[in-house]
């Protein structure tokens, strides 16, 4: 027990706890009842009681600080007993601002990331859980990482997903081939350059992770480009707050159709969380449907969209690199935009791509002892 | 051509179009350039040009209304030509409020839905695309539908998913067994009652669809419960706007841990879209982590949470029904809460569950001609 409790005092709604190091904490009785060890299943950590059924004015009959440091609460309402470990109370002390600061700022990056691309080797992440953890941590921190020496074999990228989570299968299959084909149903399957974009913005929920694995790079051109959408959006927020605000509150439609598919999502380009932090970006010039906004909003929207697009296109933010056979990159598809330069149709360029979700990756990272939230 | 254009006039920033029925529409040149047929790939409908690179003050050199009704624009900037079909212009006329109203209100429901549960038979949805369409439409409209006569066989629910989309695989597998087991890692795998909840709120993105398929119902109890979370949230918004607002802006943590998994998501219980409409609800008493809010927010949060929970628990909103072998239900897991009454451990109750995503379902519905905003 790092910090024993020295004294407790019963207030009307809260229990006051003094610690040996001088800290003073307050715990609402309501909160204590809701989170007491006897309310939680010991096997699976899930709550066994109905939080909303706890009487709002619940209070203890007695509170006893035992010699072993445990705190026992006997509840007035039905005489049940709850025994709290001091370490647990200390760890969940919401009286301290540092405990309740949830805003973990992402590490924003620009073109200078190109000098030291976060990367690892596939054989190493397979063999060594610490190397896997560090690679997943890079995905968490930067929303982007490279993996080299992945077997140059069809579907090998699925083995990479299996290291941390699960494939999100879509109408494109569990994985898909990115190469130049005749009559493509998607511009990705041509030799055209693709400006940086997020994938599948016409899907809700959009896939939160994307992997691209290089099998052939014999075509001239076809360099990969990545851009930190959070960095770009933060810059826009700073230099043109009215443009930024407009992009967070104007829903636009993304759509994709082929013979068997008709996908559509209506969403702003920049999504904020309930605290106003940038949560997600969707940006894909190819699949934005004709704007259907009130006429007076058309020009302001295009102005804001242009301001965002100019930042995305600027050399300051673009990291450009060449994938060779066996190289794979992963992006957080709600944060990092990816694209490519045009390539010649005379040589062969062949990537395979697939989607996955962040929840599995972050879970694996936490189990490996990585920091993520 | 239902409505020919009778006349056009060039304004500074917009083209004014008069239609034979008297309607007058305005199209910004910027918008016309961005959505012109020559800017869009004819194979796949994707945009070939960079929207943000269009000069903001772009304007036509000439606009010609051809005898066949087509509108030809020759652009001043580079002399390129765009040919617009009048039907397309009419369909995308954003001068008319009805074109731009995107807010498709969901059909809210309460316990009275129990008298006529939206349902279909599996053999019929397999054989008849119209019946499939109507069943998917019910999922879209109500966020809930039953399917009967599904083969009573393990993994048969995957065939149901294959009718409209793709499984979202998770740490629970492509599908999972819901029955009482020894040392469960989840309270779902006990005989305990489960109050209405959404599944996997500790995941981001949460699965947007859930299916539950009954293989055995020999235990006493174990009735299913569903609640329209959007109806409940709308009621809360109406009767206690301050509680509602607090639940939309207070991030809380959901967490699930077992030996190989550590899933966590931080999000408000009620999510609004950029227009303030209710977009998603997460509610799961079992996996809400101890609140880590500033002390002065603890009691207000519990008060709002209780108000929401009381509505969810009220008979007014709960639809209760019994699943028999071969019955399956599907819910929109961001809208409809599901639960069950307790069941006896002496008989056998066995469900199988799986997750999927709404995007595939809505795509299939649109391809079948269903209406889904």
C-alpha cells in the first residue's frame, strides 16, 4: 500500500478521505455504491447492479477504517457492506485534476516526419512482443507506420492484421488488389495520381484503419503520400477559424455506386468530439456528391474546402516515399490521408489493401503494456 | 425530358435557369464546373478533377441552350466544354428547399410496436428480393426486425448477414454463443437478466448492427426486450432538456477487459450530429467505468443518467417477446437497446450472436430500390 488513508470524515453527500501524504479526496456516496467491489463481478469486472436504481441520497450507516488499511462502508439503505482497497480509491480519485484530464493530445506531424518514418520489420514484430508494442504505439501516436519485410505474397497483409485485430470486410472483399485494370469501378484501379484522401468516406462507420502492401513496384512513379489530417485541421483552426468551424458543421454527402453497391454517408469533413477536439477527418475529392446546400452556403463552403485542400496539398505537410515489394503501411483512416503520384501503365505496380478497426489494435497495444487512450 | 429549360441568364457568379413549369433555379459556376459530366468518370461516377483547384471566380465564356435541351457551357479559363443534361440539373437543384432537406426523421416507437413486430420469414427473404427489401427497410425504419424460420443450426446467422452485408469480426469471434457457462468472461454468458443495453460500447467504432439467433429456448424466462433508444432520448430531450444536454456533452469511459483483451472507448451516452439530431446512443450499465468527472459534475451526471435509465426501464418503451428456435432479431446497435429477463440455469437457452455494419445493409437496401435517406 503506497499511500495509506489516515482519516475519514462523513459529509452529507460525500466521504472525505485524508491520505498520509497530505492529499485530501472526496468521494460521493452515490459513486462509492456504484463502484463498490460487491457491485462488480470479480470474474469479468462488469457491474452487477443497476446504477440508475441507487437512491440519489444514499449514505452510509458506518464507515470503518480497518487496521489493514481497507475502508469498510455499511450502507444505511439495506445494511450491505462494501470493502474498498485504498490503492483502488487512490487510483480513481476524481478530486484531482490530473486524474480527470482525458484529453490526450495526439502527436501532430508534418513533412519532416519523412526523415524518420516510424517503421519496423515484420519478422521482428512477429517474434518480439516489445517490438510489436512499439510499432502499434507508433500507429497510435502518429496514425501511420511502415512495416518492412512482409512476405511478398498475396493476402500476406491479412497476417499483419492478425497480429493486432480483425479485418473489416466490405464490398471490396476481405482485401483488394490495387493495380491498373480495364473498366475500373474505382479510380484507384487506374494509373492516375490520387491526391491525399481518406478511404471509403461514403461508409458509416468508415473503416478506422487501412493497410496497403506492395507486391510489385516496376512502374515509373506511383510514390506514396501521407498527410496528418489532424495537423492540417489544427492549422486550419488556427489560421482560419471560420473556415474550420464551417467544415465541422456542414454535412456533405459522400457516395459510391457500382452495379451491386450504393454506399452513402452524410457527415461534415471534420468531426469534433463533445469537448471540441478534432476527432475525425473525411476528405475524398473523388466521391464527394454534388453539394446540396442552401445557395448562400455554396461559395463559403467551397472557400473553406479550398483552404483545407491547399493545406493538404502543401509540401509542408506531405510525406512522400516509395513502397518496394514487401513494404506495407498502415494509416488511421479517420486521421491520416494517403495518396499516390501517377504511375506509368507500362510497368507493373501492384498493391494489396485491406481495412481493419482501431479497437482491436488499441486493445492489443494495452494488453502489451502500451499507452493508449 | 420531363421539364425542359426555357431560358438561361448569366449572372456574375451564378447561372440562372428558367424551366417550362415556371421554376427558376440558380447554379453557381463553381458548382457547375465541379460537377460537370467531363469532371466525372463515366465508368465509376468518381470525380476526376481537383475541386479545390478550381478558380473561385470561374465563369463561362458562353452558355448555349441546344435544341435537344442540353446546356453547353464553354469555360473562360481554358476553353473546355461541359454539357449538362436538364434532368440532372433539375434533380440536383439546390435552390429548392425540398432538395436540400437532409433530415430524414426516424420512425420512433414504443411498447405498442409489440402488437405488430416488424418481421419476415427467412425462406421468403432468400427467395424474393422484394420481401428482402421490405425486411431491410424495416431495419432502416425501426432499427429492429425479426426473422423467423432461420435454420436451427450453428452459424446459420452468418447466412442472414450474407443477405445484406458483412460480419464485423471481433475478439468474440465472427459469432459467439450466448448461454450460461462456468467462469464467464462476460455477464451475457450467465443466467442473469440483462437490462436493455447497447453492445460493445467499449469499442470505437461500436458495431452498428447486432444479430441474435435462437437455437434453444428450453429454460424458463429469458424473454427478449428491445427499446428504441432514439424514442427514449427524444422524450428525455423534451421533458428534461438539461439532463439531455448533459448526456450529450459529458464523455464517459466504457471498458472491457479479460486476459487477452482491453477495450476502452470514451464518449457521451448520446451523440448528436452536426445539426443537433440524435445520431447514436450508448448505454450499458455493466461496462461503464468509474466516473472520472470533476466532483461538481458527479451528482448532475447521475441525475441525468437516472432520468435516462428510468425511461429505458419503463413499460411504456419496452417491447418484450420470446424467441423460439429459428427466430432471429437484428438491431441497429447505435439506436435500439436490447436485453433479456433472467432465465433458469436448469433448462437450456442457447442463442448465437454476431455483429455487422449498417453500411452494407443500407447499400443493399438502396440497390433493391428501398428508400434510405
